C-alpha cells in the first residue's frame, strides 16, 4: 500500500491528513509522489492517521507499481 492509497482508503483529503499529522499539504504531496520520504516520526504519524502499520506504508503493491 502506498502513502497515497492509504490516505484514499481512509477517505481523507490531503488537507485533513496534513492537519492531523501536523505538516503542510505540500509535505503530503511530496511523500505521496516520492519526491521526499517522511521522517520516521512522520511515518509513524501517517500510520496512526491512516489506521495501518508503517510497514504497510512502505510496502509496494502491484497496483502501486502499475500506476507509476
């Protein structure tokens, strides 16, 4: 599951996720598009916000590979 697919699965907007995690919307976009990687602390916050493990956020699924 990618960071973006985890967010979409929860139905959260980029703005909502950014507010809940305490980062800018740009940071969420950068992480979702692979321009930058979240810090370990932010990865934990993402996992908590999206209700998944941080390992799941780092896994690359077949659908994630096909969309790139």
